[in-house]
């Protein structure tokens, strides 16, 4: 993650929902015009995460990265 997400989260005071996908490249590899069939895509969605205004944007970014890695 880049620090911009922490900055936006800090100033906008909104919850963040993380979405992690895997398997998309197997379905539509770079340079292909048509998708491959019979492949599986996995999507994991986190619960909304609300951050304390006392955290700095950099700390928020680090926490988002930790939560994303846990997905």
C-alpha cells in the first residue's frame, strides 16, 4: 500500500473494506483477447475497518497492509 490510502482514510474518516482477489490472471492472462473457461476466481472481503483519528496516515497504511495480508 502507498501512504495515500492512509491519508485519505485519516481525513475522510470513513471505514475501509479490503477486497483481495486471486485467480484472475489464470482466466484472462495479459495479451489474451478471450478468457479461459473452467478456472476459479477467489474473492475475500473484509469487514469494514474504522480507524482512530489519533493514528497517523502512515500508521493507518501499515495497519491496512497487515489486515490485507491476513485475508
